[in-house]
C-alpha cells in the first residue's frame, strides 16, 4: 500500500443498505441527492493496521511499498446531514465494530476465495 496518509469517510455495508431501503420507499425524494456518510475521516494506514491486527497478520502489511496513484484524492469526507433530515438515517455501526464484523465474515467465507489470485 502507499504511505496510507489519505483519509476516507467509511461506512459499514449494513448501514448503507438500511439507508438505501429507506430512500427507496420515499417517492417524495425522487431525484434528490443525499450523501450517505458517517461524517468522519479515518486515516487509511490506521484502518489497514487495524484490519491486519484483527486478521492476525500485521506482518503482511507493507505500508509505503506502493506509490500513490496519479490523481489520488488525499481527503474524502462527506456530510450525512441531508440524509439525516430527509430519512432520519444515521450510521449505527462504529468503525471498529464494522471492521470486526467484516474480518469475521471473510473468515467464515474463506472457501469463496480459494484459488483467487492475490
């Protein structure tokens, strides 16, 4: 990975699906643009380190081994204010809980990835 200094606003998939289901039931929002966002920046390197720790493979993480991509966005942060106002939606899953659930899901479904190339 790169040096991982970039930041991202991350959202757990179950929270995203809940917001999409709410929005799908609202005809009055047809054509509206709502950011589905947690409203918080996380440093990519720190997230990657936590994932590696949860997976039990911190030695595999190679921070700084890749160059940044041309045009890489260094910061990505949204505001979920309109989604909250229009849908009464806010994410419920914190970053650490979401990462734990994700790592556990992959552990339970390793057979789906057998033979996949790294």
